[in-house]
């Protein structure tokens, strides 16, 4: 059974491209912070960001059209949000 934390299967851009898309944001942004963190591969081809920030954990996924999706969830309380990066 699928859960809120299960990724949506999509094509994943190369890690270098995903990081470049995140680094295109201002240096003090969350997206730029994510680009400079350690990532570990997930079984589905997405990446889990090794570091948490302010109680949130992050996953980087591919999305149709060459987009990158950032998925964030609050550890312990079940809040979940995501957004697309061009």
C-alpha cells in the first residue's frame, strides 16, 4: 500500500543536473542549501538528503519535463509538502 512518503515514479535527471537546478537559487535559499548537502541514493532512483534542517527531511526526485521535485516532510508530525524546480 502506498503512503504519503512513497515517491512517484518518474525519470530522474542526472545528479549533476539536479544539483545545478537547485544551485540556481540565491545562496541563502533552502534550494541552494539542499544542493550542497550530501545525498544518498534511494532504491527508486531519487535521492535522500542526508542532513535534516529545522526538523524537516528532504528527498530530491525527477518530474516530467526535466523538472526536479523537492519533497519535504516534518519528522514526527506527518506534514508533507513538495515543489517543482525548473
